[in-house]
């Protein structure tokens, strides 16, 4: 039986990357509180404000980082061995499970039916206290997967998106290291992920690994919180050519809202939100379409507000991009695709 795809509710936001669990464990932030009740700079994300801002679905990241330096020792995110990586990931998974257990306004999305149920609560006639925010779990760094076939355990836990490396893993090199490509284990893992129709996230992979995935992986592809290549030459910046290749594969590049200052203005000033609209417009010009760009704010992050746009205090402000994009000449249909529809297209390809 094929589930009918409901119309996209008006002016919602689908966010491709938030580190909600890491923010909870590392910074002690309670996602169920309004973020503006917390100390300045502590959080850019909280459920009450997200519901007001119509953030309907979030790819909720489970982030694990190999401990590359002696001073890096946060049990919330760092590991030395695959066993420790697995334990770090499970602690973050527990956070998401706990949030969903505490309130029926958070829904762990594992199937297309779950997604449709969440979206149905964002129709105009549904009151705010009955709306739900859907979490789609995303594994950022694959070392918690002991070996490729063990991914079925993570699939059973709800993971529907996987990035093979955030720091170097035994599956792939990352953007900051030697530039190693995929290992043989990485290729085997890709084959397993294809069996489950998993979204593969190219964020922070080495260029060699990312291009190999673009060539060989048939499933849905994403860059979850992209920084566009510019004169600042950040190691994790994504090039015009890679975005064009991603578009050829019907993938999506979601643009981040943090760590922007050095890329778009001089000094240490926080940029205005309109620079995101300008970046969206640039990607659309590169690809000739509005179908391959989205938002991956990364506002739920231990350093979330240090250089986010000055007119963004929380994820509840993401709705402002609707009006900004319309001011750049995008049609209502294009804005809907950028703010929600493009990521929903990927999710519908991935969800059983």
C-alpha cells in the first residue's frame, strides 16, 4: 500500500542539522525550555520557540568525535576506541528517546507514516499545543557502527541518515585530515546503507571520499550543514563543483547559520540573516534550480550563537527566511521547497 503524500503545510521549516543531544550533554541545556530563558549564548534551540517558529522536522544529530588531541576529553562527544564511540552515541540516543518520552510534542520519525502524522499537526487549523516536532535521527561519524552489518541495530533505533566521518573514522577520511578516501570497510558500509535506503551525509568528508560516494551510492544524498567555499578557505567548505554534482544526483545542500562571520564580513561582527538568502540564491544559480538547497542551521550546538546572524536568537527565527527569500524574487513554491520540500523529498525516499 502506498501512503498518500499530504500537501506541505504552509510556511513550515525542516532543519537538516541540530546537535540537540550534544547541546544537552555538553552544555547542560534543557531542550524543553524556552532558549531565551537561558544565559546569553547558551542555546539557539528549544522546543517552545521552535514550535512558535514552525520548525516541524529536525534531523537530530548523534555526533561522535575521535579524540585527536590530549586535551579533548568530553565524554559527551569524544572517544578513543569504537567501543567508546558506541557508548557516546548511545548516550546521545538516550537523550532523544528521553525527550520523546517526556512530551508528546516530540515524535521520533522512523517511517513515512510517522512523518505524515507529524506534518498533519502543522495544518492551519491545528492549535499550537497539539503540534508535534519530528526528530529524524542522524549519525554524524560512523565509528559507533562496530562493523557494516551491525548497522541494522542502529536502524532499529531509528537512524535514517549517516555521515561516515565527522573526524577520521575507520570508514572514511575527513576534511581536516590527510584527505584519505573511503576504506574497504567504508565501501562495505555504503552497500549496507543502500539496502536500507539511508540518506548519506557528505558533511565533513574528505573530497576524495565525497566524490567516490557521489559516483557509487544510489541512495539519497545530503550535505547537512554546508559552508560554501569562499576566500576564507575553510577545510569543511563545499565547492561549487561538488554542489553541482550533488544536484545531478538529486541531492540537497543544506546551509548552516553558524560560523559565518569570517566568510561574509570583516572583523568579528555577526552578519545579518540576509546573507543566508544570498547563499541560497547562489546555490540556485549554480544548479539552475531551487530543488537542491535547504537549511541545516546547526543552531543547537555548544557554540551556537557565537557568530550566527545577529537577527537570529533561536531556531524560532528561521521562519524569517520565508520573507527574505520572497524578497529575493523566489516564488512561494520555490520558498516552500527550500524551507521544507527539498528535505522532505529526501526523507520520503529514505523512510519505509
